[in-house]
C-alpha cells in the first residue's frame, strides 16, 4: 500500500487557522458543514443515477450516519453519496475553497440546474472540522470504482493520501476530537446540533450507537415542497416545533419565488403576543437557510423590526453557504428577499382584513400586533399606504375596531378632517373634556393609545385626502358641522363685551404662564381645558417626551373657556379683582388636573381653594 505525502496549496497553514478560529462564531457549526457535504454527495449520486445509470453502481439508500466512539474519542460522519477518487481527494481537500460542487456544476446547464438541488459546497466548510479535531481522516470510494482512498491530516501544513479498504461507495470522515470537544461524543448533544442546523435536510441523518440506530432529523424540508404537497397537519407540526405554540397561527404563507431571484419561505403570523415583543433586543424569529442548510436565525436585514413577530424559514438559492453575519448586512440579495417577503405578508393581511373576511380573527390579531405593525408607518415609506389601510382604531362612536376607510365613509357633511385624540388608555381619552363638543354633535373621534401614534401621524398627514386633526391641538372649528338632528350648523354665539373683558382680565392674571386665553367650541360641560396651539407639540406627546427626559421645558398652552358654564358666567362682570384672580388660578389648576399633569404650585392651590370655599 503506497502512502503519499503532499503539501497544502494556497498557504493552507495560515488559512486553516483562520477557518478554524475566526470564520465561524460557534464551534458546533462544523457538524452542519460536514452533514451538508454528505447530503450534497448523495444529491450528486442521485443525479448521476438518473442521467448516467451505468456509472452509478449498485443502488443504496441515501443517508448520513453519525457514530460516536467515546473510548477512541472519535466522531465519524458517513454517507452513501457519490464518493471521491484519489485525484478528487487531493483537489477537493488539498486546496482551500476548492469546491467539488462548483466543479460539478460546470457540467450542468439549462433545466438541469433547476432540477438538481445542491446542499453545500465541499470547500472551506470542510476545514471547520479542525475547530474540534486535531486529526481528520477521510476515506472515500467513488461510485463505479473498485478501489478506495484515504486522506489524512492534522491541519498543520501537509496531508497524506493512501489506498484504503471500503466495501461500498461513499465517504466516511473520522474526527479525532480535541480534549475540549468531548461534548460532541454525547448522544444528546449530537441530536441537539442536528435538530438545530440540519433537521430539514431531505434525507435521513442517523445516529448509530451500540444499542440501536435511529433517525434524528425530520428529513423533510417543507418549505421547498409545493404547497399542495404539504398537509395542514405537517404545517401545524412544523409551526409547533418552531414556535412551541400549540395554537393555530393566524396566517401561514407558503412562498416559492422563481426567476431572477430564487427562494422558498414558510412563514407564520401568530395569534398570541410574545412577552418580549416590546423589549429592545427583540428581533424576528425567521431562520435563514441556504439550499436547505441552516445559516442563522439572527439576520436582522431579513425582516424589518415592525414585523418582528413573524416566525418561520427562508431558504435562498442565491447566497453562498459560508456567508457570514457581516456579509448578510446590507446584502443586496437579502434586501430583495426582504422586499418580496414584506409585500407577501402585507398582501396576506389585506386578505384577512377585507370586509367579507372573519373580522373577529383580524381584530384579535390587530389587538396583539397592531402597535408593532404601526411602527411600519414611521419606518417604511414604500409600504406606508398599504399599512395605513390595515390599521384599526377604537372610536368615540363605534364598538370594536374601525378602519380609516370606515371612518371616512361616516364623516358628517361639512367635516373636513379625521379627528383623533391621544392618551394612555381608551378610558382616559373618553373622559377628556376635549371630546365634549365632538360628542355633542355626534362627530366620531379616533382614539390613539400607542406611543408610536405620536410619531407616525405627523409623517402621514392625510388619508384619502383628509387631514388628521388632533382634538387637543389648535382651534376646534366645529361651526361648519351640523349636530345630529340639525339641518344646518348652529350659528356661533357672539362674544359679549363682559366676556371679552373677562378674557382680557384672565390674560392679565396669567401673563406668560399661558400662551393665550380664548372661547372654546369644544367644551359643553367643563369650564376650561388646555390645548396645544397650532404647530406646537401636542399634549400627549409632550407628556411622553417629558417622561423620557427629551423635553427641556414645558410648552406654553392655550386656555380655552366655556362661556356657557356657570362658573364662567358668574365671573363675567364680577368686579372684585381678588375673587377673579383666585378663581382664574384655580381654573388653570383644574385644567392641568383634567389634562393629567400636576398643578404648578400645590400650596398656592390649597390656599386659594380654602379662600374660595370660605367666601
């Protein structure tokens, strides 16, 4: 038996060090790479058996078998694939990044490339074995050949090739594990790694022990199969294994893109909100595969943050298998896949949100994920209008959730704006005095209770050419809108000289404390309220910014007074200046309390209240 020693090509000693210590972020990825190579070899033989059966040799079941020998401290990965002869061992394993798969592809053209699915490249990935092994032996017998050969190396600069004994075709890789890699001799550790990285390799991966041989992967890449070939039970089982959620998903998307960009995807939109949905670290739960080989579940560019509730698998045919996380950032192929996926997801949501669809199901989904989906209004200019059509709101006149299209369809004659009110809860908004005039005229107001509403609303501006108008900002000009039961709007009451004098007096009392004092059209029951002037920061947004210390000083507000309220009519024409001054400050403090902000001076408030009560 002749043994030949050869030197690695392309400065292999230095490159092996890079591969073994820097190319991959996790050591267990070596098993992914070797299983991928084994599956690739089986795919090659399957293709050979179809196209050149005379060269294929006897039929064998395609499989990858793992065997751990704790006593010898070896792990073997064996396949029944096409195998390699002596020259291929030298070429494929003796040169960094020399790809047997790449060489094989050169012989294919046209439809053959589409029909033949390749798992991996027998190139750089093979050398990841040296992350866990201080010696690697590869024994291989090519299909149709009578002899076998063995390749062996410690990865330090040279390798040997010799004749070997192997009864059947295929390749067996034996890893002599390092002391700190003994974990990969453990049966449960091997199962965990296979299920994480290679569960959906479409051929059996077997674990052989002294007692038994068992298949430890699902052996079925559902997302690569045609939709009509996958049963609902299989999809449900896959969703449950992926998410640990025993409930049915809200929506399932089985996507197959072909043409300039080829990828498959099986995505799920859940029904239940995960507990970490609003934590800063939360990302989408979509796994990226390349030709059925797991690459990462942390590709941030694969899905926008406003779809971080999406779960599933995306399998690309256009990315290299050894792609790093750094290469995935701002990758044009990933960006194109992302764009296609987002449109598919939004299209599915549009179907679910149609009037003739199950409203209760979509409303349940919106209640769980609407606040996150609305982040897309702020972040995604391209899909903004589609997302806007999907939004739902609570309202002052309707039960349940309402769409913007429904709101516009119910607008009253003379109404020119979509009215909104922001607050911490529906109950808090409904109790606000700002809604009194709108409620009196039966004008619908949309309730905005999510912090993101304060940021997307100014960017959107309009819907169906109707501007959004906050009921707590600017003058509420309701004079052009008729109340329910009225044929035409009621005329505005004129400001009497006594009322004008009171307003001037109040302005003198407040000085620079408020921006202005004016008669309100929005108040019917309360005496006063504070509003933001046109162009100023809205009340709820100011509160949010103050909570996060993003506001240096409080914005000056406009105090609106209700001229028909008994307190205001009593003050009109009152000559006692001291009584007016105390009442003026109490009214301002009342407006702050109704707004949900503390009074400016608690001691002064208590003193004035005692004085008024005493009188």
